[in-house]
């Protein structure tokens, strides 16, 4: 590097050395400014921050009047409030809303079932458990579990001989599923 002494007798850079010194000084100043902007412990001010997870109780109600539907409307409320469609599956279905989706895996319901051979009325009062996983959109990272009850009333058609036809689609059908449990959401 080329250096010289000025009139006061202090060293100064000349020519190419002056340009290099200016580049080095600018680089050091920029690095120092970046460290100040980063804040404590070198955390970047531009690093994305994720809101802390929230926990609460979520309630679901699913209703249908079709004994053969694979898509059924639901309402959920609690930590989230939305309406959507349950794309039914056994044992895992997908709940879909305008804000995203999540998977619900449920146990096979247990409970009393009756079939009246004179009126062809079938009843089912079951209960079980479920888990929630695999969220997308607003539900990304969602987890939870809970319990549900299911109530089914249907009227079975009659065969030509007048017996109840348990293998045919019902002539009337009503199903209500109520579920609730703790959930942790994004």
C-alpha cells in the first residue's frame, strides 16, 4: 500500500491505497450497521416470526339427511369458527373450509343400535374418539383430539314380501355427529 505523511506528521493513504481503504471502511461500516439492526444475539430484524401456537377447545357438528353422501356439511366453533365440508373417509376424512384443510381420523363408533322389524326404523347412538392432523392453509400445524357422539335415525325400505331391507338405501335418513376436544392451532 502506498502511504505518506501529511503536514501534521500522521500517516495517510495515497492513490490505490486510498481507494482500498475507503472500500474496507465502507464494508466495516455496513457490517456494523447490520449488527446493530439485527438486535440482541445477532437475531435478524428481517427473520420471519411465527405467532405462538394457541390452544383451546374446538366443537364440531356434522349433519346430513343422506345415507349415501360422501361429502357432508359441518360447522366448527371454539378456537376457529368456520363452515365447511367433511369429505368422509374410514377411518380418515378431510375437513375443508375456505381457509384450508385438516385430517380427522376417527374410531369406529360403539354404542347401541336397534332395528324395529315392524316399523323398519333403525337407530344408532354411538360414540368414539378422533385425532386431528395434517393441516393446510390457516390450519397448518394443527393438532388435537377429542370425543364424538353420533345419532342416526333412518327408515329402511321394505322388500316385496314386506320385510325391512337393511341392504338398500334408506327412504329417510338423519345423522348428527357432535364432537369436541382440545386443539392446538397455529
